[in-house]
C-alpha cells in the first residue's frame, strides 16, 4: 500500500491510483463531493465508465456515503489545502485527470492556482480575468451594463452611509447578498440572499450581514413566483462555441423566494438561450456555464439574476435526464474523445427533484394556502431525475432524508440537556459534561480517507 497523501485536514493510505486498472479512460476528480452538485456529478460520470475520484471537506456529509467513487479524500475545499492535496496526488495517476469543481470557491482557487495544476490536470476554465469578472458581482454588473445586458437596479454597499443612501433610492422589496460568498458568510448562514420589504428592514439586515462580508450588494426584487426563474446550462469549447445547451425553469425552491431549486422542469425559452450565449461569448468564455434569469410577472421583461461558471449546478443534471449529455460532452471535449451524439435538447418536459427539500417547500406553501395536496401531486408527474435518490446508490438518500430529522431532533434534545447541565454546573461548581458544538468541534479526531473498491 502506497502512502500518497498526508495533508493538514486528512490522511490516507491506499493503493496506487492508476487509471488504467481495468479502465483506459482518464479519471475525473470531483472537488466538493459533499453537496448535491458533487454527488450528481460523480454519479453521472461514473455511469459513463469514467473512474471518479473525489475530494470533500465533510466526512459526515450524506453524499460521502456514495459507492460510485474509487476514492474519497478529505481536505478543505474552501482553502488552499485541496490544491496541496491535488499536487501530492498527481504522481499517482498515469493519465491526466479532468478536474470537476462543484463549488464557487473551488473554481476560484483552481483558477488562481492553475499554474501549479495545469501540468498534471485538465483545468476546464477560461483565463483568470474572465473567471474573476464572471464570479465577482461588481465586475459582472459593470460588464453587463457595458454590454447592454438586462440586470435589475443594483447598489454596492461598502459602509453604513452607502446602505442608507441605497435604502432611500430603491424600490421595494429588494434583496441583499455578498458579491461572492465569503467563508465567514457561509459559517454564519445558509441563505444565499436576504429579502427586505422596506428601508428599515434593509438597514437592519445590513447591520447583521456586514459582519460577515466587507462588501454587500442590494438589488431590486423582480416580481414573480418561483416558476418565473429560468436557467441556461451549457458547455463552450476553447473557441467559445456552444457545444451543449439546455434550458429549464424552477417550479419550487427552498427556502421559498430566495433559496435554491428543489423542483424544476425542462422548458423552451429562446430569449434566455440567445441572451445567455451572447453573454458568455462576449466574455470569450469556455467551460461549463450557467445563467439564471427571472421574468418580471408584471412587465414580462427577463432580468439576469446571476451567472455561475466553471462548474455544474444543482439542477444542471436535468440535462442528462432530458437526454443531453452535458458533463460527458465536457469530459470528452477536454480529453480529446469523440463527442457524444446526444447534445440537442428535445423538450420532453423532464423534471428534476430534490425530494426532501421539495417536501419542505410544499409544506410551506400548504401552510400559506398557496398549494393544495393534489396540485403538489400533479406537479410531480412525468419523467424525473432525483437529486439524491438512486436505487443503485441508495445510502446518500437515506443518510440525507433521515439524517436531517435525526439532526433536528437531537439538536433540540442537546439544547435542553446543555441548559440543564449548565444549571447543574452553576449549582455544583462542576464542569458540564455536555459540550457545545464548538467545543465538540475542537475535540474532533483525525479524519481518514475512504477507499471505495
């Protein structure tokens, strides 16, 4: 057994990771397995016979229960640690692997460190300036304004005075978010954005969120339901030519209004298709690209909400369900293999669902009188791609579905116990035997690599 990785946040002993062991295809490395995007990416590539290796931050994440990966290595995918891990792993491959980052931070870090990686890995990204421009909300807003692309009214908040001035100019409601999620933001909240209905709510949110990010942005809210949100997914070759494109829309999201998709469907929207291609070609883009639009329910105007580049997205797997091989085409074009034949959208109305979150979303709409039980049932009809559920790879689904309820239940029990033992400690002068999550985190044992053979 060759010892090939001994990183700061992980350690592994395992067999040499040669890619020609019963498989002549170059490997794919999924970075950020511990999210639904990473899990879907690993499954889709493995189904094509591609040897899949993965890097994840959280060993306890439900996606790390998957059986489709040859190996899972644990390193922090939000820091330089996973770049160091990739460098240490490089000599173990006898063919050049293709990197599939699945989070924004891993895309940015790979782009910043491409000179360290390019000799040993295929990096499927445009130049770093393009990556930065499309990922940095400030740079992108300026680019969109120059190119005449449709965007909502936007202000950037560097201090309290900026927030006060913007609060007086904006039409309400509006949304507040960081130009790019910082580690501090992600430590404090799972929310992508916050919605404010008036100036006082905006200023209150600014006071809270400005502690997590030095710069914030506020945008006018575009009126419309979840079903008004459209998405473009595509892959562009080195000449910035679209090789694969796919259009879908949300049906429901969780949390409602400002969350991520939990039920979506394939659809046709030629405006979203043409404007997305125009945007990405203007930027001389190559690689995996995503653009989200929202159609104003009052005016019918489509506005660009955000681009996401260099990675698959949560709902992009709907393209494979619809017969369009987005990730396989990306892989084949990168390693020089013939492109798959299935690259044209057929508009069959296929759906994508993250079942647990859709149950949460549907329950919210039930409570608020916006959805009936039979309307929910009808919305689920038709061919579907499940984000987590897989009969051939069932453990992630059960770990996610029951783990969430177990986590909620035990957290309430721990909270009550902690309060009781705090009182016990105060009365007896002894240390409480119940530890807070932060205290428990400091006592974590060293994490080991999982070998999937």
